[in-house]
C-alpha cells in the first residue's frame, strides 16, 4: 500500500476529542462519519495504544486493572472520523451481572453500527494464541464484520518469539477456514512502533 506524505495526510492528528460514553448502541447518535472500533481481551493495552495513536497522554484512561472500559467510548479525530473504544472481553473483574464473555453491547455495536468501517482486534503479542481471541475473530467472520488484527506490547518480547506467536495465530486462523487473512499490524505503545501503519490504513479507508 502506497504511503502518503505525513505533511499532507489527514492522519496527522491535529485534534482528538472525547464526545460521549454510551451504554447501548441505541443511545449513540446516528451519523455517517466513518467509525473505527478498537477492541481486545481485557488488559491487552488498548487504552495505551489509543493514546499513542492520537498523540494524547490521557485520552483513553489506562489502568492496571482489567475491565476498566465498560461503556462504548466515542472520540472524534480531526473532525473527520470517529474512534470507538469498546469494552474489553474475557477476564474483566466486574460484577457477574455485567460480566459476559462477549457482551451484548459489543456484539450489537459491531453487527449493527452502519458507519463502522472496520474493527481493530488487539492481540497480546507476548502470548500464544488465546482461545477467546480466536473465538472472537471467528464470530466476526461469521457475522461479516470487517476487522484487522493489531498485535500489541511488542517491545516486551524478543523478535523471534514475536514472529512465532504471530505465525501461530495466523496458522490458527487458517485452521478455522480463513482463505485470506486480514491486515495485521505490529505495534508498541512505548516506542510508537506501528503507529504510521495503522493511521495510514485508516486514512486509506477514509479517502476511498
């Protein structure tokens, strides 16, 4: 994919504004503004990644405790596109009535939000393929939800182990029956690795 000059790119982040948090998709404003959702297993580094991508320190609230995000958080970027921070799935330590492997809130948004351009599924690069991540990927395929894969925390792992874990994850997807894999991005919130790749990809969809 041809990269555009950052000097003329809409992906030079000039503004990143928190709009609102929502408990259900029905309460979200109807809009045609392109939306890009970020989601992953609890404590995958989602908030840190969002802050890195938007050049903000505290746009998304980070926490050492899994399950910090429990609402659909809506941000506007450059007055051009919306960034949607979805609750994490899996092992969040919240009240049983709120806890679900994949909450109805997440599934409803991904399946029914008409202006969702793509979802970025975050995967912890330090781990071998996790069943819950693969289950979520499979659900997206069944429901035809457009998605890409972002491997996080790559600064905390050796390159050889990173390559092995990424390869194992992609092999597991092929075993699920995927004939073609989505884009994958290798990122680190600490050193901003992968930032331009993710933003260039978003830009290519916004400008398409």
